[in-house]
C-alpha cells in the first residue's frame, strides 16, 4: 500500500519507463506511456504476411517458360538479373536461383513498381518482373495464363512473371513458411478479445491459405498501400486498430492520418518510427 502521494508520483513514471524498456528488449518500439496504455483498447490488429506471419525467406519452387522460343536458361538469367536489384524477399528468392551463374546481366533504368514488381532494361530491351496485377496492366494476360496462376496460388505459392513489351516469357513461383510462433500469437490475441486481419500484397489464394493455417479472422490479398489504409479505416469503425509488420513503403500513408498514434512493431524492417494504432 502506498502511504504518501510522493511514492505514487515517483512510481508511476518508473513503471511506464520499465514497460517501455521491457518492450524494446523484445523488439517492440512504443512512442510513450499513453500509447502503452492504449494497447489494452485494441479491437483489431492488422498484420502483414511476409516476415510477420511467415519467416520472410521464400524459396523458388517452380519455373515454367511460357510459350516462347527464348531458351529457358536465358529467361531465368533475365529474371535473376532484374530480381538481383531488389531486396524484396520474393526477388531475393529468384535472384538466388541455384541454377544461375553468380554474375548477372547488367541492368539499366531499373525501377520498382509499387505493389506490382520491378522493371529494367537489359541489352536495350525493357523487361518487367512482377505479379498478375502488373501483367494485367500491361495487357499481356490470357485465360490459359490465369488458369496456371490459379493452380500455383491455390498451393499457397506466390507467382511472379517475366515479360517483355509484347509477351510473358516465364513464370516463377516461390513459397514461404509460417513461423512456429504465429498460431500461438494469434490465439493469444483472440483470447484477449482482439480480432486479427492479414493485409498483404500477395495474391488472395495464398493470403487465405496462410490465414487459415494460423487462425486469422480475415485475410485480404492484392493489397496496395492505399488499400491497406482503407482497410484500417474500415476496421477503426469498431474501435482502435493496430498494424504489425508494415513495410517502409507504407510509412508515408500512415503519416497522412492525423489520428495515427505511433504504436506497434516493425517485423524484419528497422523502423523509421514506431508503428501505429488508430
């Protein structure tokens, strides 16, 4: 029992600082005591997939040349050369293709296409390496290609395609593994009355498969940064929302919201600032 107000005044900030320090040792950055206290009010926790629910270390599982006279080895080398310029886990898996030489082809005019993939010029020709959204926007998709994509995605795999300006050249499928702790963490959140949602730029089939494996309440795939922001706005109608594992590309979107209070955790990416709770 506290016998005087002085002890209460001293113990309160010490307790808060101890809580912040304990969280920091676990890789959780909290901006201040008020945000530490707000954690108990969360109604929804939205999670990224790669590197948060999964290990974030996908490996290449499938390759298929797609109705082209270009040799398969050349297609793989082109894709590995483009992927080698990106640090996205899917790109790393393709760039690390064991059948490819360590020396990749020179790439110029390289650019990332947010939520879609990458592109660059090799030997004077522009190539694209990305997901179905990118291929749709390039108007290079077809019924047979969509069918093959669905087959691979229903196996929980992420598929990206290499294309030039006129056709798809090859398909690359990668697969990630779920962290051993993810299912238990989701169960503990549910026990606290917190609903969970997974928001990922990956395809809807893979998102659903991973979410079902760990018991997440709702999964949304094919999410661009602005789509994730819209989802968080929708969840916030029920109360405060937290976000876990958000990529750096999301940072500017959260800053646009005056109601964002930086609280949360960055998985696999060092934080510019702590994450948020709406």
